[in-house]
């Protein structure tokens, strides 16, 4: 962790040099951070959205995932650089606020809230639907309540317990994925589905860059979560560099797995033309492809593992990350003060944790009666995250090149600019509904930022060493 020396010659480390008190417990190791990112992104994430990505990409989901991975890698570099400069909780909100200015930081935080606040709801709802399809006697709303209650209790008991739980879940998810890949590859070698083919990487009849970038705007949902690692900066027991390294490592590992599983699944689709033409309104395309390879057992295994991974493991870390973002913004007086309360016993932002649970439950129950609410929330999650990543890349250039006069051109200029361009193109080709709702949220955020600025709530805390010198 970075350190400074105050006027009395004493070393000030971590967040204290920025005027904050260390309240969260530093217990997470480098491996914990990687596992956290892996479980948040979900190694089997494509299971749930495979049909939609296949449809939007013209039958080339692996290519859409490769484009999404490239975009996320550039953003991971930006996260890495800013995490070293500002090793604090708050993710892109903190980095844009410190790197550029507080109003821009608020807008970045406001946009990423679409991702952080809504994605637990998305995860719980998808899981509840999947479990209802397996055990229909238990209604969707009851599954929703069970998932929310279980994850809230675990998060309340502390980040260390959550880290232990997600290690077990990660092993189980990787086991299911290994079974699918083995069974799927054997089935393809036997000529099932379409047989062995590279059509998933290039289909001359449907290939189109705008089409693929549009599909990438959906595929990127599977990668969202690597940035959640940055929200644990104040619980990281290693150096600030370990945050960035863990993000990049998690992205690379899952990028390979996403491409592999979508390639195998694409070869197992029995009627690609129909899926491209009609889409996957019921969300079962991947499970049906698995059934082609291994019968009803593989269908149930992949569907059940998706429900558990999304509704329990992924939602667990999503709720933890969201509560840390709310905590950081509330500590800076950008959100109500009660969200900054930390449990003395468990060292977690307790009120923020309970608020995320309440929002997830209320919105999730609302979605059970809304015809296309899930699609709208999914679109908003992606739009909010990608917009925040745009501001993150700008923050790197502004802080390091403009303010610090850095000459590390690749990591502080070229990579952030390339990341900005790729993300902008992905957003440009996103669904119109997502663009409209996202811009509306952005406008509301700008209005709120103006109000906060006018009321004097856009000032940084006084650094510890400065505060001490002023009292002498």
C-alpha cells in the first residue's frame, strides 16, 4: 500500500492519507480477490444468455465474447492504474472523482449504480425463474425471497465468511463447466448437433462488425464483476497493485472459458438458422444444446447450476460490492449519511447491505408481474457500466498524463484511448431502448450533481497529515 509522511514524521498508509479512517477489516489476499472476481463474473455466465448472444451475433457468440473481452481488458488496465493511485473503496466513483473532479466522479458513480444496484435484482430474478422451472411447486416470488435472505445473512456476518463460501461455489461451477465441455466435445466428435465446425468464429452469410459489436454489448454482461474487485480496496491485505493484477488475471481466465463453452454450445445447436431468426425468448437455448450432448441429465445440470450460480454465488458478491459503493459515496456525503455506518462487530457497511437487499427484493417482486422488466433492467445494467467505464478511461488520461505529466504512454494514454473507442462503439450499437433509458438516468444524475455542487457537498475530505498540521 502507498504511504506518505505527515508533518510529525509518522508514516500514513492506505486510505488515511486521503482523509479517511480505516474501518473495514483487511483480510482478503490476492487469491481471494481473483476468486471474488471469478465468482462475480460467473464461469458459467454464458449459460443464461447464450441464446440472446447467438441471435444478435448471427451465430458467432465466441467472437462477441472476444470483442467484449478486449474492451474489458483496456478498462481493467485503467482500473489497475487508478487503484494504485487511489487505493480506496468506491470503484470508478472514487477514481473519476479524484482523477478529474468530484462532479465527474459523482456522474461515474451514478452511472455504475445502474450496474451495481440493479444487477443483484437481475441475478435473483433469473435464478428464481430457473429454480421455478425445476421445482414448480415453489413460486418465483418465494425463491426470490429465499435467495435474498440467505445472501444478506452471509454478507452481514462479514466479508471473510463470504470469501470462504464463494471458494466452494467456484469449485462447483468449474466442475459443472468441465462436465459440459467434456460431454459436449465427445458429442461433437460423434457428429451430434452440427458436428465440428469453425462457423461460430466466422459465418460469411451473417458476418457484420456492427452486428458483432451489438452482440458484444450483451456478452459484456458476463464480464461485469471484474470491476467489483476494486470496491474491496479497503479490505485488501496486499499492495494496491494486487487489485489491478487480480482483475486482469480473472478476465483472462474467464475469457478463455467463455469462448470455449460458447463455441462448443454453438456446434451443438440443432437449428442455428431458427435461433438466429427467432432468438431465444424462453432463455433455454444453452440447456437445449447441452441436452443434445448428454440428454435430460445435462439439461437439468446446466439449468440448476445456472440458478445457483446466479442467485446465490454471483448475487452474494454483487450485494457485497454494491454495499461498498454506497458506503463510499455516503462517506463522501454524496448519499444519505446512514449508509456509511459500519458494523463494529462484523466490520461491514451494515445499512448499505440491508438497503441493497431491500431494493433487490422489491424490484424482484415487481418484475414477477412486469412483462418485459427483466430485459429492460439487463439493458440498463450494461449501459450504466459501460458509460462509467468510458469516464474511467478518461480519468486515467486526465490524472496521469495531464496532471502528473506521465510519459508511460501505453498504460496511461494509448490503452485508455483504445478502451474508450471500443466501448463507445459497443454503446453506439447497443439496443435503442437501453440507450434511451440510460440517457434518461444520466440526465437525472447530472441534475443531482448540480444540486450537490451548489450545496457544497462536492469537496474531498482533508488528508490526515494536513488535518494534523492545521491543529498544531
